[in-house]
């Protein structure tokens, strides 16, 4: 028992009440024995929808009004003491117990110290006075008013009519006796062994919060798409149906019981973050799919490459948590004599043309143990396209589509001339990472499609642009051009913003890159000339940041396609370019280097590692001078540790500083200045090339005026008919 001090007084219902002591024991009987003060021994099992209040688990004594005699406080007085803050109660999560399996822990403090813990768990309890109602589908409901005053309906069982159906729809509400009841829960074994049920429609089940243990076990349902309202699935809910291929959970799902969807044919899973997944929830799957070089809408795409016919695992399985692919958690194995090999690194199968079917075992290392045996039927079209790679020297013309084709045979067995196919449009070429700059060495993916009637055959080749024999370019070259696309072009000094005309000085803040080890960067502005030599690594370390030099996409998979795009990033000047943190490097199905990254707002995915599109965020060269290029300026610090307390001076935009040393600091760089202070080597803040800036610009075509630097909040629109001069502030 905890005693109160003299200040535990509050007013309730017109009377002064002083709490003198509290103790365990309330209106809800615990499921475990009550222990000594301060222990977690008040564990309660309550009905779904129970309204939590302190009087469930607390008793209290005190004085009321003018009386000095200690007495037991009523439940209302105890709850009022909590509301007044005399007794402190906090809970580890929402106090909503509206679904089966919901759990809440409470922490009670009195007189400034923790006194006790309590725990609730919600179970489906149907009161004896509940009304029984059967709908036209044969679903049986229990109708009643719960502890919170809500009119609710639980699906408790099903008739032979429901179990013999091929389709059932769970409604949001049911009507009985002029009263509307919200359908909130499906109870344990409610529709057990509905052996012909293939369709469960939950699209209107907007009040449904939990589906109980075994409720649809052994039903051959093919697809489950849960509404956002569903928070809990019990054990074995959809187990042993044998036909479930797709399982999509809504945003509020928090609990999946053990073996919830086990022993099915799952190949598509999508659940939100922070779900507690039970043992073997996704185990024992036996999916199957047909794959083809000319697939229909429900077949997987086999891709022809110079290395043979390839089938990415991503074309067979989708496994998302919180919108992020978990495919890299899955391993696969094939038998050695199947005519199929599997590359763990690229997660790609290479298939001999003679193979007509092959199985493979797969398993995820994430909770729920998604895995089983997958069977692939190979049904290639009669057309065959064999691609070939191409190599060119810097500055050469890009090869045409026909150059990437070794041979084409149509469905009738006739040889097709690639040049003719390219000419009539049946052979097409695209570059998934954007059209390569032939002056930028590297290897680029080339996607090819050949259309023969209703069939479309996909192939992938690669273009390699060689490095010059004596290269002096750098991935961090300071040859200055402006990477902005804000709607203006420049006159006067060099620098291009695209879309308008500049008067006065112009901008030159961009950086061009390539992949060799050193560069000579020269600035020839009207105010002077500085030549610096830079060095740059060809690769980026894990944890290092890179920025986008051109427009690019973030993809959910390392093998890029339109369907895998997560979000796009427009080309911006380097100061405002999007930044990515490299988590690892990988390759596409055809060996093209990718960065696995996280974005500044927490998204994850893959971006191109092509140096024409991305570059390290930090300068690495030994420079004699640096310039501040960011409009906000940058701080000089008295030590290499950049803390607020170490700031010495804010260096404004255009400030030049003398450099004596470059210092590697973790995965970043610092530059020690002649005065002994340090500044950042971040390319969005500093540059070895002296910047010049426009003072006025005018629109060349229609453009928008924005209130923010990210161009998301439009203020005004200017038409192409009206010329307007804008003064550049910074």
C-alpha cells in the first residue's frame, strides 16, 4: 500500500477529496494473483472494446469533504483522482482494446514514485444477452452493445450455405430491429473448412478489426486484401487453403499469428512496418508460374541476354514490408542437373533453351519464414532474339538498335534482318538510365524489344564506352557548368540555367564528372583564373553520401524497369541536388553496378552508379583555395569536430579561403585553412572553382514563381507573352 502526502487534494463533484493511500485491486478480476506493491501482477483479460480506467485495477482511500475519517473512495472518485493528476497513470500504447489480441500495459505512480504495473489483453467475449442473427449468405452474427457503448456484430459461425459458397462478402454493418451494428470481429473457427470458398471480399469491411484463429482455415481462397481497419489475424487464419497466391495487409495491421497463411501458394506478400509476425506465418508455400520470352499479362518475363536466357527472381516473387522490397532476404537453390543455374548476387536464374519446367527451393530469413518450393513452367515464344554487347570510344556516335542484335528468328522460323526490323519499328531500343553521354566512360544497360504480331520479345545488351588512353578527367572534375534547370539561360559569362535570359553576371556552379583518377579543373571567369588538380576514387564506400548530377529515378529493385520506380528526382543545380546515403553496392540482372541507398527522407531503394548521374558528395582533392558557394554560407570551425560550440565564423557566399591541407574525416572530408580553422568539403557548400552569379534574369518562355527553393509552392505564373525581369538576391 502506498501512502499519500498532505498535498494530494483535489475537488470532485463539489467536494474536496484528499487521497491518503492506493492499493492493487479494482473492479476487474485479475487473471493472475496480486503480488506485493510495485510488481507486474495485475494482469487482466477483458472483452474486446473494454474502456480502460484506473478503477479497473486500483483501490484507494481518502477523506471526503469536511470529514477527517478515512474511507474507501468510489470508482468515480478514483478515476477523478487520475484525471486530476493525483494518481499518475500512463500507458505504453493506445488504450484502444477494440480488437482481439490487443494488449496494453499501464504504469502507475503515486507520490512521485512508481507504484505498480498492470496489463490488459482483449479477448472475444460474447455476452449472454447477445442477439443471434443470420444473413442471406449464411453467416451467423452475435449482436450486442459493448462496454464502450458501441453496437457491434461478431461473426461467430456459419451455416452449411456459407460453407458451400464459392464467394463470401463481409459487410461493414448489419441491420437488425432498426439498429445498425458494426461488424468488427470474426471469431475463432467461424468459417472453418469452407472447402469451395475461393473468393473472400473484404473491400467493404471498413469496421473489421480482427479475424480469429482458424476462421477460414482450409478454405481455397486465392487472394486476401485486408482493409486498413484490420489489426490482428489469429493463428492458422488462412492456413491449409492451398490456393492463396496474394496476401496484402492494410496499414493498421499489428499482429499476425503463427502459421496464419501457411501451406498455400503465396508469391506476393505486402505488409506494413512494425507487424509482430508469428512463427511460420508464411511458411510451406508451393507457388507456381509460367515464364516466357513473350509473356502474357499473368506470366513472368524471361529476358534474352548475351549470356543466355535469364529470369530474375523479382519477376516471380514480391515480398514487401512497409512498401520496401525484402527480396534480398530470400535465398534460392536449384538442382545441379535441372539445366538452370542461379546467381545469388544478382538473384537471377539462367535457363537453358531446352528446359520446359524447373523447381527451386526458396526461403527468407525474416520472421514468418516465407519459403517453400516454387515450380516454373517455361513456355517461350517461337520468336528468338539473341543480343550482343557493343563497345565504343569516347566521342563516338551511339550504336543503333540493329547493332545490338546478333540474330532474330520470327515465329515462322524465318531470319529477320535487324536493320529492317529497326527501320519498320518492330525493333526498339531504350536506355533505362537515360541516354549515355559518349564522352563519359562506363558500361550502360540497353533494353531491346522486338514485336512480332501480338508477341513482344525482350532482350538486354550493354554498351561500354572506353576510357581515353591518357585521361585527365575526374569524377569530381571542377570544369564548371551549371547543373540547374530553373527556366533561365545566360548571357555574359558562361553558365546555363535553361529557359530564360540572364543580364549581368551569370552562374557557373555545376560540376562535370567521369571515372578516372585525376583532373585539371580551370575557372576562367572575368575576375581571374584558378587551376586546381583533383583526385577521385572510382568507387563509393558503404555509408558515403552521393548526390544526383542529372534527373534520375529511385527503384525498388536493382534491375530497373518502369514498374519498379519508387520516385523520380528532377535535375537541380548541385547546391540543391538530392542526396543519397550508399548502404551497399550490387548489380542488375545483367551486371550493371547499382547503389542501394536511403534518401534524406528515409526512403530506400536503388539508383544508378553511373558517374554521369551520381557523384560523391565530398571533395577529395588537394586544393590551394576553396570558395563558399551556398547561399546560406558555411561555418569555419576551430577543430575537425563540427559542433555548434566549435564555430568560429560564418563565411558568406563567394568568400574565398586559402587551404593548407585536406583531411579525411570518417566518410567525409575537412579542409584545414591557413588561419588554422576547418571547413567542410561538402560540394553543396564549397567549390575549388570561383563562382559568379547573375544579378538579373528574364523569362524566355512561360514559367512559375515559387516561394521555396525546392519549387513545390507556386506563388505566381508568368506566361510566355509577358517578359519579366527578376532581380537575383542570392
